[in-house]
């Protein structure tokens, strides 16, 4: 896709002004980095980084049946979600595979949903086809989305509205920021404390400039976002999870509440429920694991993983040298008999077998503000 074909977020001109290196991503022209991935990663871990995530899909489900309707497509407890609370979820297919992962927030008059950029057209079609007769599905292309992440994010954002400091992890509310009516959740994709801010597109640049004026805040691009989320052990759709992986294989069973599991009050009723409930009971054959390299060479996505005899075990789905972890880190799917913590497997890099140890995730501890 050429640059002339790609879409642009409301912050495109600001990215150019800030000297961003722009790349095509999910159909959009997006900043890869400004000063460098390593510097931006470290700034997010120590202070506050501002990310443009306006390429993500925002939509709302409206109507008295909206929560029950959404539960017919996700294995997540939406009905009992209190107003102001946010929950992670995913759309499944008939085989229990993951069509996309998403964030759901219950507000006073709707369910606010954020989906992945590359999936948003398909997700809208999926929702419209299956539950469009049960609730109103309203895309929000007129809104941009900013993510302010890092331990000093709350300090910076509180100068624009002190009320944001009252939010705890996975809660949200309405705030006026730099003259814009925003919906803010205390959540993100870095493992750090932080906020995601839905803002009217025409006011996004003004808000971004107001945030960048704060001494703690610097801009960060897709490169740092990827290294941060990998160290946090968070899945990237289309890489670590896709339509061929189930939530049990992916290690996402924590997101399936008891009420939606076999024996629960609202068990099943979503695509692939039988497959997922069977795996919840009996386990899956394969499992997403964390890997730490025992040598310094980075291990990238697509790298083959073998046992000590050279027999194929799987492939790396995400990998980098973790700037904070200070060692090669990766995710891969392995057969369960090779997936035990402490097991040694080998990554084949330039025909050399590099040892890696199966390690619990996250690679860097989460620092969410739980109150």
C-alpha cells in the first residue's frame, strides 16, 4: 500500500511537525518513532508517553438489550458490568478461534467498545449481521483516540482535569480536557499506569499539544508501543492471537468469567462455546508461553522453535530484545509437554540453535493503578 492510499489520523500534521518517521500500519499512515524506539520506550517506563491510537475502531452499542446481545458474540460477562467499569473481551468464531480482541466499557446510556484497526470493518459487519436487530450499533469515526502511558501520566493529565486521578485501573468517565469533552479510561497497552482518551477528532490536535506541553510527556510511536506491550506479555492481534487460536491456548481464560463458563448462570450461547468449555475442562494441546533468550541475540517473529534434537515445536509470534527486561524476550505457542516453566527450547537463528527458557509473563511487572 502506498502512502497516497493510506488513511491519516487527525494528528497526521502534528506527527510530521514533530519529526516522526511515518509508516503504513493497518491502512493508516502512522508514526513508527520520533527520536528512537529505545528512548521512547524508556521514557514511557520512567515518565509519560503520548501515543496516537486514532486508527483503532470506536463504536457504541445502544439499547436495553445491548449487553445481552453482545454476550451472544463474546464469552465475557457484559450484563453484570457496572456503569463506569471496563472489561477486556474477544469475539470468537464457531471453532472457538479469536476474531478480534476488544475493550468494553459500560456507560450510562451505552456500551463503548474499542476494537483493533485492522479488524474494525470486519467487526462492524460481524456486529451488524448478528445483533444489529437487537441494538443500535453506532461507529464513531468522528472521534480520535490518544493513549497517555507511564508512571507520571496521572500527574500530567491531572493538570488538565484533577478528577482523572480518581479513576482506577479499568474504570472510565467523562472529563473536559483542554476544552474538549472526552471519555477517559484508566487503561492501556504498555503494562504501565495510564489513560486512553476518546476525543472529538477536530479537538484531538489541541489536546495532544496541551499534553505535550506538560514536562513529563513526550510523543511515542508504534515501535515503542510494540516493545512495551511485549514486555507486558500482552497479545497483538494477528500475531499472538488470531482466528486459529482459542482463548485457552492463548492463556486468556482469566477474561472468561465464571458466569459464562459451563455451569454458570449464562454459560455458553456464543460462537465456539462447546470448544472453549471443553478446553477449559480438559486443557488445550498448545499453549502461549513466554520465552527468555539465554544468549544476547534477539529472536524475531516467525523464528522456528525446536527441541534439543531439532524437532519442530512451533514459531515465535512476537519477539524483541526487551529494553527494560534487558534480554531477548518472545512469545510462542508450544505443545503443552514443552510449555512448563523452566523448560529449555531452542530458537533457530541463521541456522544456529539459541537456547531459550520458558518463563512466566509479564517479563516486566505491570504497574496498573488499582486504587
